[in-house]
């Protein structure tokens, strides 16, 4: 993938996307969460985040640094510059 960055950026991006998709599917499979083989990347990431409790709602307001943690978690699922 690194070698393709300069010579074939499309290949590098496609490979990175496949790695993220495979990681999400592995997480969901390990946790027994059903998904469709043709689910898009955003749906897979959202479901994987939810299964790992990496959603802002899972952080209690009383937790130390809760606001910062919630911002970071929101950025994990951002589409462009808009958080989910």
C-alpha cells in the first residue's frame, strides 16, 4: 500500500478502505453482530463503533475529560466535516 501512494494513489486508497472494511467485519463477527456482506463502509464503521461502545452516548458526563472524549469519538464517524 505504501508503495502505491506515489505510483497509484487509487490503489492505495482502495487498499486502505478494504483494510477498514475487513477490520469492521472482524469486530462485528467476533461480537456476534449481524451485517450484510454488501454493507457500505460508513454503515460498517458505525456498527463496529456501536458494538465497541465507541459512541458519545456511552461516555458518562461525569467521566474525567468526557467532553474531549466525546469530540474524539464523534470525529471517528465524521463524514467530511460533519459529525454523525
